[in-house]
């Protein structure tokens, strides 16, 4: 359905959405994290933005691999290695754009292993895992693509909001224990924002 020719626009819109929400995400990260999440994320997205035209015409496996290698070299902190792991694992599974759901599920599983984490621990996985589970559930069903994309936005938003009522068990926030309650995880927030930016761009690219 979608080719890698759309990647420059996807990268542009994702970077713009993170830039627009930079202050809000940083405030969350400063409250229970290290405070550098957005800085690291923007470093990776800016690197992808610089190279955005080089993705045009690649097959999806090559594109995912290039994204993963770029993020691995440019993004610091735990999020850099986790996002790199996501895309590198996806590249090993992808054959074409038609099996995105399977590739994404594989990538999220690789992230779980790399970070030794799972849903319910107040991390970005509380957004990424529910989205993976939803996409996996649609593979055997004849669900219209527009409906899938709209539901992905809802699932991501619900996953992000769920972290407010969790006690952090990973990262710097884990040292706060019960004091981490009541604050949304910055990684979950940024993932929700990026997923929604990607989905909105895909929806706009669908034929009328």
C-alpha cells in the first residue's frame, strides 16, 4: 500500500510533532527522569531528516536497517539503543510493505528483550506493546486500513495515559518508587506523539 517514497514526509512530520511538544515532554522527563529524552530523540530525528531523501526507492527492509543504524549512531541514552533495536529487528523480518504488522510485532519483541522490560513498568513499551497487540489482532481479519489507523491512534493514547497510574520499575524513575505515581512517562508520551504523527501522515496519503 505505501512505499518508502513516503518516508521523507513521515520523518518531517514526526520531527515537527516532537518539536511542537518538546516543552511538555521535557517537563515530564524532568519530573521523574533524566531530563534529556527529547534532546536525544531530536538528535536522531534530525539525523534522519538530513538523510530523508536517501530513503526514497529503497525496499522496506533496507529502509528499516538504515533508520536503525542511524539511530544507533546518533541517539544517546537507553532510548537510542531501544529504537535502533526496533528498526533493525524489523529490517530482518520485512520483505515488503505488506507485512508491516508482523515486522513491527517482531521489532517490539526485540525491544522487550533488549530492555529487559514489559508492559506495566511505566516505559515507552506501554504504548508500543498495545499497538503491536492491536496490529497483530488485525492480521487475520479484514479490517479496513482507515479503521486500523484510527484505532492505532486511540490505542497509543490510551497506552500513554495508562502510565500515569503506574509505579516506575525501570530507569531513573524507578528510584522514586511511589513518588512516580501520577506522572505520565516521557517515553510513552513521545511515542504516542510520534505514532499519531505517522498515522495522520498515512491517512493523508491514502487515495480518496
